[in-house]
């Protein structure tokens, strides 16, 4: 039997009555814009994460961009990030006019290496954008301490790490702004695209709401679209249209009560892999002491990665290369002139990594099939 990565239809079945009701509610209300679902989701999502404010936006990419803009990042600025991630982390920086500066990763956690971070700080550095790779939080406590020493801001790319914890505390209030994606394959998947930014600052939350809604205060949009249709235009700043929409917000509200159970499924699957794949000479993902992993990805490393992937494919087992090659070697950043050898740990990992199927769309029997196949061909 084949095991694939994604199965959005199965995820829908987990919450079909709740999701159907949510969609029907939005349609019946006729409020496809500036309704109650987005503010309600923002409050529920912030509470779930133990954060003060959530701003709903239309993707993880939008969350990162709006966060950087709200913190005043723009042309001439440098933002330190990592290369072993989704392109969105780096393109969000580029799209503000700032320059991404990639540093190497810790060999164990695969997240931003602290010595690399400190060495990369220049007078132009304004922000640090660590990535919680695969669901393992970056060393946020140390990174924020370094940022404060150098008067820098921190935007955490937590698009892979919803529900992860550091010393028991959910991520979401370590950085100045923490960004999440609701792409269908992420921990809390929308039926299209969505994202959110969390912050402890009411002022930053308002700025992000304004920036993502044409540069106008949200209350004015509500006034214009409300029953009385009152109020004129009042644009104080340039803005974007990067809003979370009512339909996605309603669907996300229907799914949020299932998030803890979906995370538990991921943990159980990772445990199964840990036990089932030991002793094969394959490197299994580690979790640093004090961290709780959110297991968006289960990524092994093997010398003969390409051979292993091919043999698994023959048996119908899907694998993926999350995330390789690294950003500094992608054609889009060729003008940075950063060749192989720039980030040794990142590149070493990129040559060896292989993602195995994981997530609440899969059963433990399917995980066992993957384990059996890896044990046969490794
Ligand atoms: C998915 C992802 C993003 C982008 O999220 P979208 O909703 O697809 O825009 C950003 N960073 C990381 C690390 C991601 O995995």
C-alpha cells in the first residue's frame, strides 16, 4: 500500500460537521468581508497560544512581511536568518527591501547557530529572523538576549512549529512577533491560505492590522461596511491587502479545538519512528533538552539519501527534501555570490536529509509501513 504525505480530504473528515456548519454560517450571514469571524478567530488563536494579540493575515509569508514592515524594516537594513528553510523566510525579508543574511545552523537542533548569529551582526543589522525548523523551536531565549544586547528586533518564523514549547511555555511570546502559516499542510490547515502573527504589543498588533488592510484602521472598514455605512476614508500609511478572510477564519475556528489532538498524533508518530528506525545507521531527528517539538516534519539523515529515496519510492513510500538546496544556493539569490562552502553545517545536512510522511492525515499503520520499508531498504 502506498503512503503519501498529504491527504486534506481525510483531515476534513476529522471535523466535517463543525467545518460544514462554519462554512454555512458565513454564507448565511452574507458577511464575506469585515465580519465577526476574523476578530473571533484572532482572540481564540491568541488564547490558545497564551499570547496577548493575534493578527490574522492571508499567509505565513504575509505574516512575516507585515511583521517586518511593522517593525520598520526596509531598504538598507540587514536581517539575519537561516538558509535551511522555506523560501518564504528569505523572500519576506527581500520583499521589504531589506537584505537577508544567512548564518549556519547548529548541528543538533538544525536551528540558527548562536556563534554564527553573533558573528554576522553589522551596523546595518536591524532584525533577527530565526526559523523553528521542522517544529523544533530555535534557541529563542538566547537569541532574544543577543538581540536586546545589540538593540535588534526578533521576528520568529514559527510556520512549522505551532504548539511547540520551550521550558513548558508555548512559543508565541518569546520574539517581538511570532509568525504562523495556515497553509493546508501545516499544523492548523485552512482550506486555501492563511496566517497569523502573535505579539505582546497592542501597538504592534494595531500597526500590523493597519498594514494588512490597505493602511487604514480596521474600525473604519467596519464602520463603512456596517449597517449604517458610516465614515469616510482615512489612510495614514501605505498598506497592503493581506487580510485573513472570513471563510478561512470560520474554518480555522472549527478546527482549532482539534489542534491539541492533532499535535498528539504527530508526537505519537514521531515516537513510533524513533523506536522503529533505531539501529539502522540513519541519523534520527533529536530534540534538545527543555524543548517540546511540534513535529511538522520528521526528517532523517543518511549518507546514501538519494538511493534510499529511490528505493522507498519503488515501494510507494513518498519522501521529500524539506528543505534543500539551501537558500543561499538558490538561483533567485545568485547575485549574492555565495557559493558552496558558505554554510558548511547547513549544506552537509542538505545533502543528507530526507523527510518521511508524518501528520494527523496518516494512521499509525501507515507509519509502520514506512518503518518496515525503511528497515528493508536502508
Ligand atoms: C510554510 C512556511 C512559510 C510560508 O507560509 P505560507 O502560508 O505558505 O505563505 C514560511 N516559513 C516557513 C518555515 C514555512 O514552512
